[in-house]
C-alpha cells in the first residue's frame, strides 16, 4: 500500500479493502469484503506468482465458455505441491485434487492463481474462512456450476518458496537484457549483462557475470565475485574475496571477507561475518551471523536472529525469544518448555504433557505459530487436518510429531541441482 499508493503513479486507480485486525480470512473470504466493488466480470490474481500469461486471451476464453469461473492452468513437472485440475475435452473442470501424491493423478495441470469470476460467485462464499481451492470451487462443482480451465504454456512460477522466488528473480533479470531500464548503465557485454544504477564502487580484481543487478550505494571489495542471477539492493557491502551467486541481498546488508553465498535471500540490515557460507537459505532482516558460520540448505532464520561464530544452522527456523512457542498446560499454566526453532518444537512435542498438546491444539495455537512465525502455511494446514481429526492423547502426539517431522525433513533436504548447472559456466567478465 505504501509503494502503490492510490495508483496514480502507474496510471490506475487503486481501492484497498483490508481485513479486520486480529481476524484471519481465507482467500475467498477476504475477497468477499470487496463484493460491493464487483458488479461485473472480474479477475483475481494471487500475489505470489510471476507470469507472462496473456490475460486478454484468458478473458476471451472465459467469454466464449459462458461459465461462472475460469481458472488458468499450466503444466508442472511435479504437481504434488499444488492443486491439480482434471479437465475434459471441452476444458471443463471435472475434478480437483489438492496436493496429490506423485504419480496418483492423471494430470499435471496445476492452478496458477489467476481466476476470472462472475460477480454472483461471491454469493456462494459462506464464511470468511473459505479458500478458493479448498472450499469455494469444490462447492460450486457440487452445485453443478460450470468451471473451466484455461491452459497456457508461457512462463509461470510460484515465488512463495525459495526455488520459485529465485526462478522469478532470474526471469526478471533476463527480461532486462531485452528491455533495459533507462536509469541504469550496462557493465560488460549484453549477453551476460550486469546492470548498475547510481553510485557503485567496484574493487580491484572483482569479477561479475550477468544477468545481475547492482543498486546505488553498493560497494564491492577486492576480488569479489558476482555471478549470474544476483541482485544487490541499495547500500549492500561485500568485503574482499566474497562470492555471491544467484540470490538477493536487500538494502543495507554487510558481508565480511571470503564469504560464499549461493541461492540465498538475505533481508535488509543483515550483518554477515567473515568466512561464512550460505546455500539455499532464507535470512531474515536484521540477522547477525558470526564468523565461520555455516548456513546449510533449507535453513531459514527469523528476523533479528543471532548466529554465534562457528555455528552450523541445519534446516531449522531460528526465532528470537519473543517469538518462541511457550507450552502451557492451561490458561496461564506454563509447562517450563519452549521452542525457538523447528527442531526444538519437534522435540517438545515428543515430551510435553498430553494436556499441553490438547490445550494448544484446541486453541489453534500450533497453527497460528507455524504460519505466523515459521512462515509455513503448508505446515499450518497439515496441523489443522490433525486438529479436525479430533484425536486425543498419545494418538494426537503421534500425528503431530509425524506432520512436523515430515515438514522439517522436507525443508532441510537439499534441492536437486538443475541439469544446466552441471554444464561449464561461461568465463567471468573482469571489471
């Protein structure tokens, strides 16, 4: 809202509808708050995707089909992380399967988060907790309403997780080579373009390979290496011997000497010591990482977390003490056990009194903490499924431990390297 404002800078008019404070709405429930503004066919776009989809073609498809809902679909190599749609020969959606197990569904068509809806569809949203994929669309199909799938093959990526975010970054950078920004200058050749904006300082012996972006106020020490897929935002500082490959450093970040950063997102004002290595990680704003630390693949650090010198962070989400989960056995009855990371949370689930588990699951505390603090909607959804099963006692403990361990193992597992990364890199361009 602060960036877009009223939209006049972009030649549009923007109206905001905001959820009441303290209330969590579903994707469809939140849209119903804007029902009074929607009196004609309208488009819904989920905010965590980047795509080249032709909305004009999709709108024409929707008009031709005369259905209530059109959902943009694309083929995914692994549809298990998405909602999968089954369509007939007329592109009518006959079934939805949410996050199917690999190889169990005869379709690789996944929903991309682009919907065209008729305004009366909102009349079917029964409460503010409803989601599109889980609640509204299956309900409309049970009522016999027509939902169609618009299939497209152009670029699309879900940037709500690390690998997709980095793919989105690379797509943006490569698009700059064909449509370069007017306020930036090109460093090096156009085939491996490095764009710099404003005052940028580059030390002796530093080398850069594009596509990459270096913002105003950034400084590189001697013998720094910037490789393809890298963005350095304003006032980023990399000291001598540090290498940064495929990732984003946000504003006012500082990196010490001889660091190795790969496929990682670092939040603003983070301070990284000397000889630190990071690989496929997410570092929150204001984090302080000591010398010789290792941040292993899948690791996530909550903002303002401190990692001591020489430490290894392996697939956990570390949180500051004010964001810790305090296990109670009742209202105001602290059990003496708290969790500041996903591993501590998992360990605590195994040993806390059963009344603590039953108390927190009933209040939806686990779901709120995993979504708001750990940042995992998927884990929160899995815990919600356990809660709705109404298990008690050791059966509840067993199921909770199972879903949390499965998520923890997944986020700490190294992602497979794309085949093209095994090929020899092109030579570096010395600046």
